C-alpha cells in the first residue's frame, strides 16, 4: 500500500522532479556573475538545494560531474528574451570525491538559434 501524504496534487509533474544546485555563474550573455539556481536530474530528484561543499552520498569516484540547467534572470537577459523569462544556461559542475566543487565548466546558453529539438 502506497503511503502518500495527502497532498492532493502532484506539483512539478509537468517537468518531473529535480534537485537544485545554487552557485555563482558568469552568464555568457550579459556578462554578470550572479547566483543561479541550476536544476539537475542526475541525483535523487528530491527537490533538495545543494551548494559547493555539499556531499553527494550516492555518487563516488565514478561520477565526476553533474549536468546543470539554469536561467539567468538579469535585467539584460530578461530584456533579451522575447518571452521575458531570461537566458537558459547549460553548464557542468565538477565533483571531487562526491563533493560539489566551485568548478563550473562548459557554460553555454540555449539561444534562439540553437534549437535542440532537432
Ligand atoms: Zn545573463
């Protein structure tokens, strides 16, 4: 028998669950560095919020980075986006011995000319 809490609705059901990693990131578009809440689906997807220095218990040596997706919501990036949501940023973050580092790499944006649905 499932033991669901009587929440009544499935939040985030459209996107699925994820975890969040909060880290400062230099946006490639607006060139500002601000804290961005990146989502990753590589972990437990329990909606936990992690920051550099946190240990990821379920991954050890075989997992040396996580793939992240976040949004820069600076004024410039909000103005750039026709929909006003900001700039979508993809990045990877290095893990060391299962601990999140500050080492962001492969920081790219998903612009209008980069339709990944094809
Ligand atoms: Zn930006």
